[in-house]
């Protein structure tokens, strides 16, 4: 009896499965509503503006400074979005982990690797799948960190990711509008009289 009781007490002390805890933490409706709130939008917009200012101050080559680095802006916006999700979703953890892996790879990289062509076997295998499974696989590739996720979980992650991206688009459109207005104010006024 004592051995059985000690096993049961050990099980109760162990942490529950993290995936289940995160999935049950917030319902799909709650996630979707969270990204649509005005407060969340303002918090994200201010953090995005701060992060983009930091990116603008990074030292780089003179000819690269004259143009906007779109990839760097996109990566920064995605990282701020993932940080705003606070690691509650699989896609946000995947974005943050990928960013960390890229930093490590840059430090370790000593020579360029030669890219290889994608194999034909994967293409043939992909064509043989039914249409619905092909589309599910494509959706899994579009949502970060969701390639091998079950269909119901994939749909839940995708809806959350889509609503988060909608918020990101609104914030970036507002920033672009503000910057365009500021640039118009800085242009010299010509007198045609």
C-alpha cells in the first residue's frame, strides 16, 4: 500500500503535459477576441514602433542604409507579434525559437553552404495525397511551428495566427500612414508665385 501511495503522490507532484495546459488555457474565441481589443492593438503598435526604431539605428553598410530592409522589418514585426502572444501559442514559440536559432547559426557559420535541389520523391508523394490532406499540409507550412500538428489543433492555431496577423497589418498600416504624414510635413513648401 505504501509503495502505491508514494507513486500516486509522485504523479500528483509532476507537472501536467504543457501542450494540454496551453491548449486549455485560452479558448479559441478568447484568443480571437484578444487580438481584436483596442488595448492589445495599442500595446502591439507601440512595441512595434520601438522595435523598428531600434532596427533603424543598427549600423550597416552605407548603401544598405539608403533603402529599407524589408526582410529585417518583417522579422522584427513577427518577433514583436510573437512576444505579444506571450508564448501561449505554438506559432509564437516557433517564431521566437527560430529567431534564436538564426542568431546561433550566424555565429557558428564560417563558410557558405551550397544549397541542394528539392527531391522529386517529396513532390510525387505530395501529389498522391487527397486534396484535403494536401491543403492541410500547405496550411501547416504557412503557420509557423504547425507542420506536424493534428487537424483540429492546426485550425485553432491558424485562426489565432490569422487574427494576430490582421492586427499586425492594422498596426503597420497606421505606422505607414503616420510616417507618410510626417514625411509630407518635412518636405519644403514651394512658392509658385
